[in-house]
C-alpha cells in the first residue's frame, strides 16, 4: 500500500498498504483517497502516540503523505468500501499499535494486503534445477 507509514523511524511496507510499502511498478493507481485518509489519521494518532520520537507536525506529515499517496495503495491491494475505510481509520485513531502498523488489524489488512500469488512450483523447481545444472557444468 504505502511506502512509508510514519514520518520517521516507524516505517512499515504495505505495505506495503509499500509499503512494505514497495510493490511492483504499475501505471494503475488504486485507493489514492483511501491512502490519504488512512495516512492523515495515522499522522494525527502517531503525533500523540509517539510524541517523543515523532518529527514535525501532523499537518506536515499529512502533506508528505498527500504526495506519497498519489501512487495509491500497494499494487494488488483493493479499494476499500466506505464502511471498511471507516472501520480501519477508527481503529487507527484509537489504537497506537494499529497506528504504527495498520496491517496488524484485520479491519485494515483485509484490503491493504495484496493477495498472495502462489507460484507454479513445477516451473520454479525447473528453474532451480536449470541454474544448478548450469553451475555444475561450469565447474567441470
């Protein structure tokens, strides 16, 4: 989803929401407004939760994420419904641990986490075998 979750030190990777927050490159953006709403709430919450380490102001943090969220949520994440977004932002606003890591809450992770792609193990095994065979033949 997002490439950085906090203005300092408490970075995550959507997540990932970058996140982790860095996914594969794509020209399609999903969830720009959702990303901005989530990060705005996070900035406000983290300014209180981490007041000893938070750098800047909630407003400067929000301005930073207004730009960062121009790329939308992490590739593969889906746009949340308004009810899902509200549940996530409400949880972020009231739980410092979730403000630090939104993926730790089911109400956020169910739309911020890209779906897991299961690789075809036969193809992967063949690729490994091919590189192993090639390395062995070079040493012969």
